[in-house]
């Protein structure tokens, strides 16, 4: 079985990380491809490698059938499949960037094959007890793709073990050539920046080069869950860290998921979009009003309040332009009464200074020794979207208005009293799991909201406690929210949110209302599927509107392409939403326009499965221009938009946006704005933008 695999020589090195970020990357009409095209492979080597890869693929499929009755072993198949995918995609999509990578591909096929043999033997796989550098894989719930991650398991971490170990998550820097093949090779050969014999380091792939945003964000949560299922991890001693682009990722994980970590150690990177692009990229920043609101999603200074409960040690080189990220966070934290610990490497550029790095380790080790407090007596929390609904025992159920701050301050004031200050929040829940509620079970707790007292339920005998409160007619009520359609955690938009969970593209089969629209739909659907593969490293599942089952509606967000005439499901669902599309007109609420050469984009809860989305005619909303700097990779469209397709799609927009807006908290018509006139707008179109009063310049963004 192994005779067709040939062992190769020594490992010769790793691909360097590739930084884009130059003045030429500010020209929307001159966009270089990301990832870049790879090298030409000698035909003989390519044929031999393809033959080995294809045979390995057939054996994987045969093994899945053999292991069907052994679910624990079948569950480990992604640990094998990551190697096949790495080589297959490098071959299929021309993603070899160095002749040495041909050798790496053979090495990885050999390793994958040896793992497959172990699985089929029925024995406990050896890599589950392996220390040192290990590569693992999991199957993502988003698109069913196989995703890799690396582990550096310290020599003192005996496996299996009854003792839980510290875990550090590490987010990598920008690497436009960081294919699965090169990531796996680096993970097998490089120990990384921070390692120790007494900890496990989880090195995230993050679905390529997106600063762990969107699907890259979910990658961290899925990889963390996978590691916790297979290794003894101390959930109170998990550290979030990263450098450069990975430092940006560490900032966003720190502010959005503060209760997951015991400490955060972001290095360099960026922490917001507009000021970073102005300083680092020298890009004039002018954006639409809806984009300004959407910047709250990933602009970390807006969320600085959440670091009150997360010990954070930031690092920058003294001479590094990306020191700007920590400077921005330091200023934002001061506004909410926090002082950022910001260690600076003297006379250092974009790298760690050795002595300063040692000081980071000393401080983080001290924090880890204490561990995360699972039940802090005081919490300070802010959110702009129910994508991030809470921390620890505090959860937001409704906001007064999305993309404006919803703030809660919560204090366990005594064994029978909890004080809450609420602003911009209309419903919340206090939830202590079994064994963790510090309130006295003999008393009836009193909950003070903005000074007003309410009697809560008694604490259960298992020391769990849950109390929900909501506003009705400006009065707080103790109890669960009444049923009804509303924005809620996991169902709050905008369009990009649908691609952070399982989704299917639904292709139309009927007759379109407008042949021009049909042509645009076909082109944009293919564009969206192609760029999902390039930027988020998965294959989109595509079904026709006649193939979608009731099970599909239950399990997936449906991305509907076409119009109500060409797409059967869109025709069924659209009349049940505020989005209108008829033969002569389309629009939203009271606003409408002629439908000729227009396309409606949007997101809405699926009326036939209210816990899932439907999306009209859109993939993720940032495009080719935005790939050139990770700070640009943010949501570009709100809950809905109307596109004039007489202006062709470009590297910035899918056509000319003539109007766009948000739903309100009840999924009814909310704020909306006209788009720029006459043409699509790219960053080189400064003069045309200055004439359009709807655009916001950098000087107005923080007002």
C-alpha cells in the first residue's frame, strides 16, 4: 500500500510571510490577485504528484466506508484529509510558490497516508499522544470544508493526562502565499514565537489571510472546540495572542469574546480601519453612512470597555508603524477608565524585541498562574451587534438599536442583590450555570436596574440561577421576552453574518424577469463561489431551487440567487418579507424604484425556518480591492441594497449601489441612504466622492 510513496530529503525552510500594503494597493482599478498565481510545475513532477494525490484520495473515500461503523475513528478522518486537500488545492489552483513545496507535498502525502493506515488498523492513533509539533484538522460547520490547525505540545504535557494544561491561541501574520500546504509545513517545522514545555499552543490557520474575521473568526472557535474535545485543557487558563495581522486578530478576539480568555497579548497589527489606513496605507478614507455604522463590527476601540474584565498586555516595536494599533486602544481604554499595559521594544521595528518579549512572558505567566475568574463580581460590557451578545454571566437579548452602543454594568453587590446599569439595551439575562451562583439560595434576590428594584427568582439548590428582564413601554419586566420576530443573537444581520454559519447557494431554474439581471446573477454567483474558495478556503455547496429540501431549510442559511420569477424559493418567500421585487419595480418598505437592470440584495430571517437566514444575490460583501490590506476586509453592505447593474461590477462594488439600509430591531424598515450618483466608487475616485454629501471623510468618522 505504501510502495508508490517516495520519501524525500530534509526540510529546507518555510515560505516568508508576504506583506502587500503599498501605495499601488490604493488603486481600485489596478488590483493584483490575492492569492497570487503560483509557479509552473514541471510536467513530469506534476503528473507524478497528481497520481499520488489521486490514489490517496480514492483510499480516503474507501476508508470512510470501512470506518462507518467506528464513529470515533471516522471522526478523526479530517486529520488525514487535511494533507490531501493541501496537495489537491495546490495542484488544482496553481498554489505552489517555491520548488521546495513540491517536496513538501510528497512529505505531507506520506504523513497523511501513514495516519490513514493507523486509523484502519483500529488502534488508538499515535498522533493523539504525540508531543511537540502536530497538525490536526476538523470539518467546519460553515461549508463542510476540512480546515487545518497546528499544535505545539510542550514536552512536559504528558498525554493522556488527568491534569488540564494551559492553552495559548496564536494568530499568524499576513501571508498571501499561505496555502494549506505551506501552513501545514510551517506548523510541522516551526515552534513559533511563544512556546514552553508546560503549555499547548494552538496555531490557527484562520481560513487563510483575513485577520480571523468572518469565517476566520469562526475558525478559532471551531478549532478551540476541537482541541478541547481531544486534549485536557484548563478552560480558565486560555491565552489569546498574535502578531502583525495576528495581533489585529488578537485584539478583535479580546474585545468580542473577553470571557473566553484569561489573558490577551496582541502584538502590532491594527485595531480599527479608517485611521490605520490613513496612517499605514496613506489612503484617503471616505465611506458611505452605512459603512460607517458597519465599522463598529470590527473596530476594536469601540469595544474597549470589555477589556475591564480581561488582563491585556500589548506589544509594539518603537519604530513600527503598526504601533498605531495599541496607541488607538490605549486612548480608547483611557476614555472608559482603563490604563493599557503597552510594552514597547526599544529601537525595534516590526518584530519582537528579545528582552521585551521575555517581559511579556513574565507578565502573562503571572496572569495565567491566577487564572480566569469564571464568576467575576463586576462586569462591564458593551456591544454594537447581537453577534456578540454577552460575557460571563451577563447576556444581552435585545438592543435598542443595532450599531449604536448597548452597555451594561453589572455588580453582585451582596448575597441577595445584583445592581445593573443599562443603556441602549432593552432585554438581558443573568445566567449562572450549576455551582457558580454566589447569591444566597435562602433569599429572594433583588435586581436593581438603573436604581429601580425588581424581585428575581430564587437560586436553585444546585446553585444555578437565571433571571431575564425586558422593557415594554419603557418599563422593565421580570420574565422571558414574548414571542415575535425581532433581531436576536445569531439572527441580526447584516448580509455577511449569514456566512458565519452553514449556508447553501440556491441557483435559479425558472424564467427571469430581466435577461440582463439573469446574466449578472450568473456572473456574480460564480464570482462569490470562486472568491469564497480563495479567501475562506472552502467549496460552496450549490443546489438548484428545485433541489432544496425541508432539511436544507432547517440546517442552512439559503443564499438565493435570481429574482422571484427565476428562483422558486425566492418567489415563495419574498412576499412574506418587507423586501419587494415585482416585474416593474423593486424596493424596501415605502421606497421603490423601477426594476429594469436592477438587482435586490438583502438578508432576512427565513419565514419558513425563523432561526435561519435567507440572503438575496450576495456572497460576502468585501471584494478584490479589500484583499490588499486586511484592515479593509470588513462588511461593505448593510441588511439590504439595490444595485444598478448598468454599471458593471468592479473590485469595489457589485454595481452602482443606488440605495442601501438596515432593518430595525423588529426586522421592519429602518435607516436607509441613497448611494453615490452616476458610477461605482473606488478609492481612486476622490473627486467624485467629494461632490457627494452622503460620503463621510476621515475627519467626520469619529464625530
